[in-house]
C-alpha cells in the first residue's frame, strides 16, 4: 500500500472520508484488508495513519485470523474487504470469532447490487445479507451521511456483544455526490 501525504487527503471522496472518521471515532487501531477498487481511498487513508496498524491480507479468512490475534493483543480491529470474500471467511467467523466471542468490525464493499456492471458479482451480492443473517452477524447499510456514526455504532455493538458486525457499503454509497453537489 502506498503511503499518501496530507495534501493528497483533500482529494478523498466524502463517502471514504466519512467511513475513515467513523473508524477513528470508534478507536480502531488495527486494520487488516483485502484490496477492493471501492475501498482504495479508504485503504489509503488507513495506510497513511500512523495511529492505525495496517496489515494487508491475501485472503479474507486470513484477515479474520489476523484481526482475532490483534484483538487478543489489546487492539480494536477492523477488516476491510469486498463482499465476495465473505464466503471465504464464513468458517473463520463462525469457528473463531462467534465461538470465542471475539469482536470484529467488518467494513464491506457490497458489490452485486443496484448499479453493478459485472454479472459475476450479482450472485454473491444477493447472498451477502442472507449469509450475514444466517450467521447472526448484525449488519448495517448506511448512507454516506450516516456512515461515520454507523461505523462507531457497529464497533460498539461488536465489542458489547462479542460478535462480528458488518457495515455494508453498496455501490451507490461510493457514487454519492460530494456535499453541495447534486
């Protein structure tokens, strides 16, 4: 991940900035991530923040395990990933986080919904909410205006209940017009 300087931060979109502010307000100090085009600005912000340890992972279930270890070491972890990787991480979420009550904030780029241009993303897009519900993982789908507070609320719920929580960021979330523009 390439570090960005503070002058580059001004070009970050309002949706990415809102999620980043939520991560900071929640006190998240450890992030594992798997790349996604929709998360690229957010990943740059996290990577550039000296108060957040950022560990890129090769697969989502690896990120789940890394975050569990970070939590056991006293960190407040988040996993940033695309929803297609949820299927890869189901066993780790169930047999590690849910079983041992390890909180995890998952910020998930939810592909496959309204506005999706890649047909291969649609099946998992439809299944993502159902999989989270089947695993009893609380989920949130905020607008950009709600994102900061929602990320904080999702972490607080994860910590209080000892569970993973998911913040699903739909395609339309990333296309939101900057404030003052329509």
